[in-house]
C-alpha cells in the first residue's frame, strides 16, 4: 500500500475516521474504497459504507484473496451493526479461514469476534462457547483484546455468571484505555452498566422488588422454587423444567406462584389460562386436566 492508504488505515485503527477520509476521500482505487467504507461505517452512514465496501470487493482482482476477505469482514461488521442477521454467516467463516491461511491473524481474530457477536445476538450460546474455546487474545492489539473480552462478558451475563462477567469487563476496560479509542471505552462502560441496572422483578408473598443480575444468579442457585417469566420455566437448585411450549401450563403456574402462599379461585385460573369470562363445566373439566399435567411436569421441583 502507498503512504496515504497506510496512514488512513492507521487512523481508522485509532478510531479517527475523519483523519482517514482526509487522506483518501477523493480516491477510487480498491484499497481507498475499502477504507472509505470503513470510515463511513464509523461515522454511522451504514448504507453508504456497505456500498463502498462492496465496490472495493469487486475492484480487487481475483488473485487478491486476502483483500477480498477483508472486505467480507468489513461488510459483515456493517451488517451486524445494522442488525441484519440474515447476512450470510458462511461467507464470514470462509473469509476468516482465508485470512488465517495467509497469516493475517489480526483480521482473522476480528472476523472471529464478529462471528461470536452474531451467535450471542441469535442466542446460540453453546456454539459461541465452542468458537471461544482455546482462543488466546493476548498476542493481538488492545482494541481486539477489548472486543474479545466484551464477547466473553456478554456470554457470561447470558449464562448468569456475573463474577466472570465483571472480570472480563475489567480486562476489557483496561485494554480499551490502552487502545485510546473513546467509542470502545464507551461500549465497555455501557456493558458494565448492565451489571448495575435492575435486570428482573421478583414477586414473592404479594410484594415486589427489583433484582440486579447477580441477585438473579443467587436466586436461581438457591433452593427456592422459581417461576421464570423470562424463559418460561420453573427451576429449583439448578433443576429446570421448561414450559416454553406449554403456555397454558405456564400461565397456571405463574398465577399460583404470584398468589402463594394464598390460594387462587378456580374462576380466576380459568379466566387467566383460558381467557374465558365465565367458567362453565367444560372449562372446569379442562382445568382439572391441565392442573394434572402441571403436577406431572413439576414433580421433580415442586410438591
């Protein structure tokens, strides 16, 4: 690359898109188009950014596989920021393999980070853990280390491992400060704020209070029978019974749990579970059947 392209690339790596554009804004060669696209993405013009990156990928010759792979990674990042989860994930995996094969480990690590972020967004936590397994971010620049730790923290939060999440965020904050990129530091601060913000509402014995994420973790690890209205499940001491596909049973359980230790009138159960204004004998018969099913499903966690 020539000196202007090199300087623009360094400016983008430091989080200075305007500085990069000052050097290559009037150029339309492939490398400049790619850098302009990344700069526009950092400035928030995602539509223009995607068009520029695609133009750059077409401008690179068929022998420039590494440059084309980098364009794929850039477009994947733009799609991720746009929450375009239909973007072909296999193309990103192929680009990562190409970059690793040609020794571009930094961009391959960035591609891996994007794959992990996508997996977290669509809830494929097991697959994200598999991709993280054995990956060491220490050889990479501070910005990539911070991004990696953000993914580790996000996965830990979703698994309700709050201590691991706090440790990962502390490492991310240290790496972000070392990178000197304000936007990255802001992202770490925003993620840290989640741990100090109420994450759930607990209803017990007719009273309500808000819980932080670490309090939710402690509650789910306790011997209490917890009716989880987020995951549509019942759990006790790590044993989980999912009712996500049984909405009537979950509605009955939630109604009983909110009233506990008091009873719930039969007509109230019918109205909540079956949305019937007036309970007739058919509703009462169905209620007996559904309560029997509920008892059977919860035998492992409740009496």
